[in-house]
């Protein structure tokens, strides 16, 4: 509750969170909010500029861009959140065991993580997606695996700083097993940095998924993923710029909101920053 109170003190973070909740609700209730289905075509109304009937205009097939962006939010957010959950779970386990047990296991695992981190995450995601093929499931796997090292390093450093604390020594003396110490006493204290990284990571995952879809290695048309919408509209950019502008704004605004919320959570969860204020 204290963290929530600190978070709500920041007006910018509060507004960003409220707007993000609106986007999530629009994605969840897209079937009821969107004026048209994402695949509904009206060829006679193709390339219609934004107007009262079509708030963001129509594309080359006469599909309502506003409706497609709302349905696209469902796909993009789904990819972002699921990717972060998978990457966070795998990275947390790897980092926790490496940081707690150390020695040879730590050196081997973290050298592998360093090798993976030396490869740009988008390049790695492209390589994984290319080997797995197109589709949402493969896209989620590609984005998730490329994000694992970040969580592993964060959790490892936190575990290493916690395992020598007095309350951990007390647990050892009382006869608690290694697994109990790790999962009951240490990992709950790693939640704060994981949540902050995950919040920002959702935005990174959305951008990576959009990039892969843009080059034809992610969600394919006619599914209204924001990156694939950008890819479809690029050849019409000179004459109908709104077709690219609105999906691009959807990506940019969503990622910006996620980053602001992540920064707000970091400030709210860090006692040092709270004292400094």
C-alpha cells in the first residue's frame, strides 16, 4: 500500500497509468468498442481520409483503421505481457540459482547470458523467429528468449546482495533448506526490481514484436498487429500518410506510457529515492 501511495503522488505517473488502463480496457472489450470488425472490408470506401464515420480513415481494402488499431492493441499487448511473463519466469529462476549457489554454475550460466547479451536483442529475436517461422506463438517465443538475460542479471545481483543478510543467516541456523531460503526468504524481496523491469519490458517486447511483424516475420495480415499494419501501409505513405501515422502513434504512445509507469514504480519502490525527495 505504501508503494501505491508513493506512486500516486506523481501526477505524471498517475496519468500514464490511467491512460494505460484505458488502452488495456479497449483491447479487452474491442468487440464491443470498435465500430467495425478488423477484417470488415468496404472496397468502395478505400483510402477514405479521417472523418466522422471513420475516425482514422480507411486502408486500401476499405477497412476501418480505428477499429483495426483497437483490435491490434489486443494482439500487441497480449504479445508484450505474455513475453514478459515467460522471460521473467525463466530469467528469475536462472538468476536466482546462479546468484544463490554461485561457484561453477554461476560462472557458466552468466557467461552464457553475457554471450546472449552481446547480441542485440532484436537481431537475436529475428534469428529465433526465422528458425521457428511466422505466427503469434513463435513470435512470443522469439521475443521472450531474447529478453531472458536481462531478468537473469537483475535477479542474480539482487540475490547475491541478499543472501549474506542477517535474516538469511538466521534462516540457515534454524535449519531451513536451500530451496526454502531461496523461494520463501530471498525471492519475495526481489519482486520490486522484477516488476519495474517487467513494466518497461512490456514496451520493449511490443516494439520488438512490431519490428518483426513489419519485416514479415511475426503476425501476418490480415491480423491487425500494429507492426504489420505499418508494413501494409508503407507503400501508400506518400499519398495516404494517415495509414502509417496512426499505427505508429499507437506503438509510440503505448511504449511511452509503459516507460513512464515503470519509472514511477521504480521511484515508488526505492526507499533511497523516497528519502531523497
